[in-house]
C-alpha cells in the first residue's frame, strides 16, 4: 500500500493540531508546520504529494504567493487551501495557479468529513465532486 502523506501548513496551531489528529486517525502520515519556507522546502524535495495549506504562516507571505511557488516546484502537487477569509480576487488568482480544492476551515464533524473526502480524491487522483 502506498504511503498516504499529508503536509499541513498553517500558522494557527489549534487548527493544525485538530486537522493532524483527524487525518492521523484516518490512517494518514501527517507532518505539520507553521512555516511557508519549510513547506516549500518539502515540496522541492518532492516528499509531500498533498498539502493542506492555511491562509497565514510564520513568515509574512500571502498564501497566493506560497501556492505559486509550490506549483512552480511541483506541478503534480495537490494543494488544498483551507481558509475562511479570502477575497473573490484572491480566490480567482489561486484557482488560476491550480489549487486542487478550496475549503472553509473545519468547525464541525461534517466539515472534517468534507475535507477527508477531498483528500481521498487527491490521493486517488480524482477531481473532487464537492465545490464551494
């Protein structure tokens, strides 16, 4: 069986821990970081096939710029943006950069299940059926 790896990159420690615990309980190998630079370094090393990306990091860099850099490093990377506050212009730009999915931060069991479903689609190489 292939290793099911996820990198969760978000400055929000609570959200990072909750998502990590949820995916570890769903039998994923999870690594977390608050650093955009660390996440990009992992992408350059081609060690992470799926990234769940928050909207803020230790560094003062916008998620749009992080997505653009990650996409340049690995065109096959599955990027799932988890963000509650993104302007329409920002969402347009990140979709052009090729994110796999955009989800709101999980606040309930249903939100977690939606995110798990999207990650499963990313693992299998399918486009998600759900969209917001």
